[in-house]
C-alpha cells in the first residue's frame, strides 16, 4: 500500500507543474494541515478529477480481465494549466503484493487451471 508520505510527495510534484496557485485548484474545504490537502489532491489525481489518470503497465488476459494492476500512471497537465505549456505527469505507486499475480503466472504458464 502506498504510504501517506509517498502520496504527499506525488501530490507536491504534481502541484509544482501548475501555474495557478495550489489553493485555487485544490478541493475547497477546511484542512487541518497542508499534508491533509495534499492527500486530497492525490486522491483526486488517482480518480481522474484533474484529467484522465492512465495506468501504463497494467496486464490483462485475452478476455480483457485484469491480471496485474498498474503501478505506473500518467496524467496530462493541460497547456493552459502548466508552467511548461502542457506536459505529461508520470508517477509510480507501490502496492502490497498479494501473491495473486504469481499464482496467475504459475497456473497460466503450466495450464493447470
């Protein structure tokens, strides 16, 4: 699972790409700390509030069923929002291994479903 500190760092990097001040485009509510605001930005980033968040390395079987969840993502920062005139923001998240991907790989390789 991605730690709060990792989420905050991702949100801070995303915020640095924007010309508009951070407080203007983040969720409008009372926050106990800046960290809490950054966590809200991270959650909005993941669910697509700031643009389509695309997983780059997800794996699917032939029927389109998810085998392995993505750990690498990207979101396009529009030209009018970005300091650099439009760019892709890429980030990586870590997740706890459940062992299911190894199970699928082993059984799929030997055909013993």
